C-alpha cells in the first residue's frame, strides 16, 4: 500500500520513529492515534458547520463573505481595512472529534487536538487574500525523526522487489488489508545501478470497487472524481534533472525515484547530493460535472525546511500555469487567473515543528489571493459542486475508512517485536 509505505511500511522505517524499540513504538502509536482521533465520529458546532459550507461556496467570490459578521470569530482593523478571522478548536470529546468555532484558540498540547485558522483580508475592491493554517498535536516525537523515517523508507526500497513486498505485507498485515480496500501496489521494480544506487518504480492502483460493501457512498465518490483524475508531481533541480516523479492516470499512480544509502539521487545521471531547493512541476486535471478542468505546467520552488525545531516542505508558485477550461469560458475575461501567481504567489507548507510543552505539531499552511470575477465565480461553482457531493455521507464514510486504517496500523505496531 502507498499509504502504508508513507506511514513506515517496513520494519526499519517504523524503528526510525525512536532511538529504541519501545520509544519507536510509542511515537508511532501516538502519531497514528492522533490521526485516528481526527477522523473519529466527526461533529461540528452549528456556527462552524454553517460557516464551512459558505466558505466552500464563496471561496472564489469572497465579497459574499466579507460582511457576514455571523461567519467570523474575530475582526481586526488594519491600515488596509478589516481582516476577518475564523478560529476553530478541535479534539476528542467522549467518542466524537468535535470542531468548535471560538474567538481565541490556543495551540494544542494533547495528541490529536488541533487548531484551525482561516483568515480573509480585502486588499482592494476586487482582490482578497486567503490564509489558512492547521496545527495538530501528534506526540513527543522530535521533528528531526522525520528525516530518519524518510531515509529508512528509501533505504528499504534498495532491495529485491519480493523482499520489499514481503516486508510490508508481513509487518503490516492489518494496515495492508485496511488500505487495500482503496490502494493496491500492483508492481514493484527495484533495479540495481552500477554505482550502487537503486532505481525504483511502483505502480499503485486506486479504485473504489473494493469499498462498495462497507463504504458505498465513498466508493461512488472515488469512482466519480478520483478515478478519472489525472495528475503529475515532478521534482527537478535547476539543471532539469528529475529527482522524483509521481504520475497518475487511468486509475494507476506510477512513482519513480532512485535511492542510494537511503538518500534520493537524480533518476538519471551521476549521483550527487540532493539540493535543499528543487523545482516542483504540477499537472492536475479533474472531471467535474460535464467539464474537465485544471492546470498543467504549474512550476514553483520546493524547499526542504530543516532546523532545530522544524522539518517540512514549502512550495511557492509564482509562474502562471497553462489553464484547461471549458470552451464556454472563452468569452470570460481570463486575466484574473493570473492574479494568484502575482506578488507573493501561492504558498503551501507541510511539516512537523516543536510546539508548546515540546509537543510536536503536524502543520499545514495555504495562502493565496483571489481577484473576484466571472471566471473565478465559475471555477468556484464547479468546486462547490464537488464539495456538495462530498459533504455528508461521503465524508462520514471516508472518515471511518481513515480511522479504521489508523487503528489497523496501531495494532500492527503493537505486535512489533525485537526480532
């Protein structure tokens, strides 16, 4: 399973969660328990439940949201106008993971608890800046352990394909079965290179067919939106050499990389140390309603953040992609499509950092600017169509699927022995 591999789908990767077996098991279990909690019987208080759908409906038409004082938990007067904040506190209350909108939310310190911030700022008559941030507590594992886990994971792939497959199947049988209802690793190819490195190719099928029995609505959503999607994420250095390639089409995700002693190498060419800053290239096309929409050739910076209190990845896009839109939008002014990539551009970060009481936080941030216009409202309407299909039963079933998968991972970790 792809997700199992990411979690630590080999013995060495799981042991990398800590300096010894007991600590590694404790860190891995606490991390999985935090994610499991996040998807356990999710509930939202009335204010946030209503705000969530309005935000989804008018994300690309923010003027509909700016003056709705019932939506926000805080208003701040600045030199450019009024900034609007929506803060949400979330955590397990009994057997439910409850999201509650509050005026002020502290950083979480209990594993599983989270803080969510959505901020909206009007820059001028038509331009609006969105800023979102999520911090979730995941236990006391130091952020630096992320490097050890990643290295162990790549190192584990430097073996014959049969050994790789046997490793995750034998070590994570429950996780493999749980995630196997959605993902299946169809093929693993590990080809030793003359310099001691290994070229790895994984082919992973994504299908909702096996979800139908227990998760019928989620299965239908996967079939409608995920299976037809096409996307590709490629990392290159400034010379143009590929370092990582993930390409999905026709329900198959193909992942290619080259590893030596647990360190990524360029897929082709001489071995060398991977730079901290790479270029990321993104293609993403989805079918929504009758239309296929998306972008290709979206390029940006991909930076590995690494310091004493943080490990993560920061992506920054400032170049216009190639837009793929229905013919009916040809009459609409397309200049607003450039606006998100102007100035500070589109920013996305994901990582681990040390928070209050030395609790490690899993963080993600997403910042972008919208120029309200007819074409942006059209895109917003398409996005809301997918969101409307997702909200309700589909989301409940997806949450249950993820919670069950994390529970399976925890059971596999508990069974890990010193052998």
